[in-house]
């Protein structure tokens, strides 16, 4: 189960930011080794304060461990022919890193492995970066042939995932006063992406849009909605519109009720608990939005865990090494590591 990760305590914030801003697969800066370190060092005290406000650490590891256990149980029950199943976690910027996860897999005698992105929508900066690091870790650990690999590289419109989001939205709508529910605007918010990545042909924007449209179709387009992007940092241009600018404009238009849907986040972490729940909530109050709420992240909801199990189970049944789209690199990509699979289960073909 691949994801970005998050600091386990306040002392881990600095190293987390260093790894993030030095990763050219997620953000490219001029003089990156110098400027990335400078940005990380400068932002560390501020980000430490944000984590302190939400309990002193990121909950992403705890939630992912809970999801992993739920996934194992459901897979063993629903797909006994491939049981027993064991879920492992590999984070990009905080422990557990890919190397230690691979060593544990080898110690446990694993032979068949699935690299399962926990980003529903594919981006070279998220899923791509995590997969590239996984293959590099295999080479560093001399495990190129230890496991037979396949990849679940995206699932933006999986019916179970879409239903789990729609269910959470409907539950959240019921928390508004009954006489005001028609006026709610659904603000879908996803992590932004540097425009340099988008310009290469990265599929993330259209896959986020596909997720939003699928959710709204499931809801029969019951409310007005918009997709925006959050968490842009650093001196580069980012994909928009920004969630912050959308909220300001909604305030100017006298909209009073906004329900934020974190469409690209499957666990609560700093982007939901701090950026949305604290920063954007304060902004909403300042601009005159009087009823501002957020849909909970999927976390350990049974419908979401069922979706994860269905995604993995059907993937195993298909005997496919990856999605068809994974084989197609972004037209402007110059990274030779992208879209690779080490020791794929279909070695005699292009995966």
C-alpha cells in the first residue's frame, strides 16, 4: 500500500519536508538541492505548529494500518482462492520506507506482490514517484527477482470507491438544517499539482474530474458543485483554481453553505485536519460563509474497505500486470524510470 506518509512526531517534520522538496518527481525547482533544503528548513517551524494543533503527528500511518488489516480480512473472506493475503505499507517520505518493507516481505516468504497505490487518481508526482522509488529500492536491496510484481496504478471511478464517497456526502448533508440543504454547494478539493507536471500530459486533472463527475452522477447531481485544488507550496505555478480562491469568491457571491469533499484523500491527515478544518474554516468565516463543513475522509468506513478489497481481488483475478493506461507515458515525459515494473508477472510482453 503506497502513499506519501506523514511525520510521526514534531521532530520528524523537518526530515519529511526535506525529502519532499528534494524529490524532483513531485516538484522541480531551480538549484533544487539548495533551494529545496532552504524551503524545507524555512517551512519546518510553521509546519510543526500545524501538526501540534492536530495532535503532534500525522494520523496517516495509523489509518493505513487499520485499512491494511481490514483489507486482509476482506480479501481472505471474499477471495479464498488466493488467500492468505498480507498487506504491507511503504511510504515515500516517512517510515516505513520501501527498503524496510521489502526486507520484511522477503523475511515473510512473499513471492507474489501487488504495488497498490492509495492515490485513487494517477499522477506521476504521487503514484509515479512512489512506484519509481519502490523499483529503486528493489535494486538497492538486490531484490530484482525476489518478487513477481503487478501494479494497481489508479482507481478514480471504481464503483465501490465512488459509492463510499457518495454515502459520506449524503450523511454530511443530513447534518445541515433541513430547510437549508438545497442551498449547499459541494466543494470537491484535491491536492494540487505543479503545472509543469500537468503540461507534460499528466492524467491527474482529468482523473480527479472523472471522480467528481462519477460521485455527482451517483448523487443524481443533487447539488451545485465545483472542483478545486489545495496545498500548493513553493515558487512554482500550480494547478487551479485553488480551494482558497474559490472560497473567497463564494464569499463575494454571498454563498452561505459549503460542504468540502476531500476527493483525492483517503485518510485524514494534515490537509484535512489542519488545512481544511482550521485554515479554510477560518477563511470561510471571514468571507461570510456561515455554515462550512467537511465530509470525513474514507478512513476505515466499511464501504471503503469493501472497495479496497474489490479492487485488489479483481486485479488478482485478472492476472494483469497493470492497467492499459499505465503503459502509456506522458507525452512530455523525460524520466526513463517512469511506467516500469520490476520482474512483472507477464515478463514476455509490455506487461
